[in-house]
């Protein structure tokens, strides 16, 4: 899931400006309501998406005893919604377990279920297609549920419940469990108990948001940005962080666009405006412990 450069929600309740670390840009205009004080709330989704990055170490530390052969459990923690874990068809209580590496303050868990094209459409007994010949369709009139149990643990042996939706009666393809105060845990486990049509459980993302107890990464160094044509630039840098937020704009203090990358130190951006003469870039490094802001560099042209 990528939220880069886009305000995820368009309501006062979830407005990013109410985040305690948010600062209005120098050109904010009170005439259009830019400085209107947001209403006080106890917790916010923007806290999670702007202040906490996924704390699971990508492509590692995930367990599952039975997966389909070509859709392993790792697909649930690769930050790619186009890939998913698919439980083995024989597994009647499929589960996923994420090891965060050490104890972390967990503030939210996002669960993204996936539709797997491998589910062969088969009409229920007695059902008929309606509509034009050759273009018929079947309309399901029953309600289905997706049931699951989310647990956490400090040692992988003793578990406590974060959220129990085994009897929720809903079929949400995406769900978010928020713990505003944060809970201390090293392991997160998802057990899927019910799916529509009894299909094998498929999860494209089991995303744990929060903060670890170690140090933030070192700053990205040797940042070089070269504009290869009017609308394209190539950005390279060095560092050993889990991921980077590449921000750019037409002034050093107006870096309003961003692109997030994991496990990479290069990025081609094809989103520049040809009639803008100068661009500036900053590369921020992050890991589960924090964010290290980079230096602003001018894009060579
Ligand atoms: Ca995925």
C-alpha cells in the first residue's frame, strides 16, 4: 500500500495537519482555511501512516506451516499488494506469524486479504445464470463473512488477543486494528477462521505499524539526482536502511512529492514537469526505530 504524496483521508477527523509533528509550509494561507485548528481527537490514522512505518523486517521472520507451493508466507510481508500468501487447501485453520525481531511498541496492524484467481467459479447447486445468452451472470444473494483472530506475544509461547473477529459477521477485504497507546510485542499471529465459499485464506499484506527500541538508521549519503529529460530524473544514494522516502519539489522547502522504496538505493522518477526549471531532492532513511532526515540536494540538469 503506497500513500506517498497523497493525503489518505479527506475528513477533519483524519486530517494530517493534526499530527503533533506536522508543520504548515511557509506559504500556507489562512484565508483558505489552511491554519484552521483541527478538532482534538484521541488517536488518528494519520499517526500510523505518517509517524510509524511497518516494523516487520521485509522478506524474513514469517512462519506458516502450510502454504500453497507458489504463494509462500513471505508474500504477506513484502509490501507489495500484488503478491499474496495462499494457505494450503488442506489447512483448515491457516495462520501466519510475524517475528518483529525484538520487542516493539505496536500501534496498528493492517490486514489485506486477497482474491485469488485460482478459485474456480462454480455455480451453487440449482443456480442459473441471468442476462443475455453468452453474457450471463450469477448474483449471489447470500451474505458471507471473513473471520479471523489476531494475537500478540512477547515470547511466541504465551499469546493475548489483539482483535477477535471470528464472529464479526462482516466480509472486509481490508481491516485495520489500532492500538493508540501501543502494546509491547515481538510476535504477531493471524489465524483465519472463515472465508467466503470456504476458499483458502489469502493475505496480500499483514502489516505491523509501530516503533522498535533501537537506533534510527544512518543518513542517506552521496545523494545524486540527475535529470535525464524534462520529465524524468534518476536518483542514487548510499545507505543501509530498511527503506527510503524520496521527496522532491521545485524549491528546497517545498518537497511535496514523495516515493517510497524498500531495499534499494536508486530510483527513477518519471513525474517531473517539463516547464519547471529546477528541482530539489531529499532522501530520508527509515527503519523500525525511526526516520533520519536527509540533506536537500539540487537536481543536476
Ligand atoms: Ca504482498
